[in-house]
């Protein structure tokens, strides 16, 4: 009889083969629950054995010695380039990352994995992040108000909170901020209804160049499991990762065959296949060590962590064996 494993993840479309039963494990009965917001600590969640978790929040937990009960695996459920996530208005004079020097930028979460990588982009371009005015607030009026948003990082000078939580989109349009970092684009953005655009218009070329320089697509979310579950079933970690990876691989092949889900997705699939290495989204320690080390260094140099952590500190056990 297969061992039940309760998994909480966002509804990424590459889980479709798993949910439809085209990919399955003979050893694990994977019960998937979709969530709109990631749970903060799988160790304290009575309804899950494994979950999607922010790389940054896990790094912070390790740094603060608050990761007890969590076993994290370098299986990156979410990866993403970040150039596309730097947004301004259609009429803005900003065209390059370098143009952000000394500007005012809005964002919703200071310590978020994606925003850490985006600030890293600025630093790579020679932009001094300490000379940027950072404003924390919600993205749109539909988003939740958080009175203590990023409070641990407020400094009263260049990192501040918009106390009324005026939406970033509104502040962009009024000129209160010059640009914003946004992980998930607000409704109306893709249709051009908001009057917003990426700062770097040809962001794909910029991101391809980034991949060629670094060798990776930045990791955002990882797979985390309850330590008690892992200690009782150590074999289950590799089995889960291999099953999830099989779903992702089958999804990609299905998309390449049935590319008419959107008119030009085929071109994106071609670009992925020709511009990125075939192992760019591999899971496991060796495949991701450099990228995680780079992230940890950025978190340290951006004053998110007190210690310079490493991939080996975050993932002390290799469950790929």
C-alpha cells in the first residue's frame, strides 16, 4: 500500500500530469492541495507533510536558528528571471537597469526571494541600492493591507512603509515612485490597460545574457518537508522529487506538442530549448549549489541575514542519493 503524503503547493500548470494521473508513484499516494499563499512553516502545519516554501524565508529561518522541524530540498518549484519584474509607466524615460540609480522604487515585500534577486540585478549593473528610496506597499487596491509590511527592515531613511498602503500602481501613475518590483503582474497589465511596461523592454534578451553569465535561472521557491515525516520515511524524499520532476518534464513535452494554448507559446518553448541548457531546472544539490551560494551572498550583502550562509548550510543532507 502506498504511503500517503500531503502536499501543499501553488497551482503551477506543470502539476497537471500528476493531478490527471498521467504521472504517479507506486510508493507514494500524493494528496495535493493548492494554496494561494505559501504556508510559512510546514513543521507547524497539521494538514501537510510537504509544501512549497520561499527560499528567502527558509534562509532567514536558518540564519535565525528557527528552522527546527523543517527538511528543505533543493528542488526548485519556482524559478524565474527578474528583469521582466521591474516595471514603470509607458511614458517613463527609464529604459535600462542603470537608469534606476537614485530613483524611488516601490515593492510589496523587502525580504522576498524574487526581490532579493531583483536587487541583485541592480547591483550587477553597478546601481547603488543604498542610494535608492524604497517604498513598501501593496500592489493594487485589491491586495491586502499589511500595516507592518517588512517592518524588520524599515530604517526611516531609504527603506520606508507607505503607512496608508497606497497601491504601488497608483503611486506609479501619480509619479510618487519611478518604478516598482512586481512578481505577479496585476490584472490588466498584459492587456496594456494599466499603462505600465517593463523598464527593459526587450527583457528576454537581457535575461538570456544573464543566464549565459551566471549559468542559472534564479530559484525562488523550494520544496520543504516535515522532519518527522522524513525521519520516518527517508526514502520518500527522493521518490517525491522524482515524481514531481516527472510531472514537470511530461508537462513540457505536452506543451511542445500542443502549443496552441496561446498563439506564440511555441516561440517561447523554442527559445527555452535553444537558449537555455537542457538541465537548467534540474533538482539536487550539485545542480543548484552555485545559484544558492550566490543567493545567500546577496542576502548577506543586502543586510537580510546576519551570517553569510551557504548552500551546504541550507541543505546539509543530499536526498538525491
